[in-house]
C-alpha cells in the first residue's frame, strides 16, 4: 500500500515546486499544506520536523526532509 505523503510548502519556495514536480513525476499522490501565511501551521511544522525550512516531506508521518533528501531517498532505490 502506498505511503500517505504530506508536503509542507510555501508559495515563494522554488524547492517546494521542484519537490511537487518530482513527486508527480513518480506518480506519488500527496497532500500539500501551504504554510505561507499560516504562522500556527508553520509552528506545527517545526514541532513535527525540527526544521524551519520548506519543503518538508512526510511519508506515513515520518519526516523525510526536503527536496534534496527526497531525491536522495529515490536514488538509494527506495520509493514511496
């Protein structure tokens, strides 16, 4: 069964766009949560991931990291 993937993004972030395009190219269905103007959600993201940057990608609630970590995850032979 495919992982439940959640991507936290911001409208101004080029790496967010790249992460979403990468996931779409792999035919991964994901939920996007835009934290651009949502301070409460951004704080929640920091609590969940320990990171203040976006994108932050989660698979089944487990943090994978950002765009570069996502690409490295796939290069290692793993998939979502």
